[in-house]
C-alpha cells in the first residue's frame, strides 16, 4: 500500500519537514517580525496565496497518485482514461499514437501549471512588499530636519519600520516560493510517471 501511494508519501514528507523547520524558526523567535502590525497584512496575503497553492498541489498529487494506481491495476476507470490513446494504438499507426501522447502530455502539463504560477506569484508579492517597505522608509526622511535631534529619532524609527516590511516580506515570498516549487517538482514527477503508465497500459491492450 505504501508503494502504491509513494507520490503522496513524498508530498507529505516534504511538507512535514518544511513545517518542522518553520516551527523551529518560530521557537527561535525569528519570525516575530512577520506579525508586526505593519507587516502582518502583507505577510497574511502572501501566506494565504501559498496555502491555496499548497492545498491545490496536494489535491493534484492525490488525484495523480490514484490515476497511476488505477492504471497499474488495469481497472475500468483506467481504460476510460486512456480510451483515445487506445483507439489510436489499435490503428497501429505510430504517428497517431505520437499525436495522442503529445496531446495528453500538453493537457497534463497545463493542468499542473497553475501550481507553478502560484509559486512565481509569491515572489512578486514579496517584491511588492519590498517596494512598499522602501516607500515607508523613505517617507520619513526629511533633509531639512536632519539637523534637529528630535526629528532624527522619528526618521530612524520610520526607516527601520520600512526596512522591516521590505526584508520580511521579501524573505517570506522567497522561502514560500522554494517550498511550493519543491512540491511542484513532486507533482511534475508524478505527472511524467502517469504519462508513462498511460503509454504502457495503452500498448499492452
């Protein structure tokens, strides 16, 4: 049973390890800056997008794993899934079979592309946070008030606040991008295996 759901186990293992690393960082109080009032909104948006992508990837990993298992078992559902390819295989026309396989590959690649798009979106959201942070930092700079001791303290506080927003959101977007991309690679590997099983099943019939 474990070997039948190897793809799901890989997905679960990667995310358990990643969640453990995040928990360790939390215990070290390295993530406190993400929950500051000025950073929390952007951090929440970035994490919500990541969570949607992760759940979507998990659903696709599960469906892919079920499809691979069904093809290996040679069930009726498997025959229905590859009916077009099997019809082309019966013609004994290599060109027709190649066309069907290319169409299947394109369809499956398009089906999982959304996960990679969401992963790339996380980087852009992090960069937006960087720009907002710099805007906040520079908004407190007043060249005319540099010589005034009272104003300098306020400017430094605003500068630190803006840099905190910029750095934390950039870091969050980059880390979550890597995390989701690793999951995408697992899904992509499973999709390749699914195509191989379709070809094997179709040729065997």
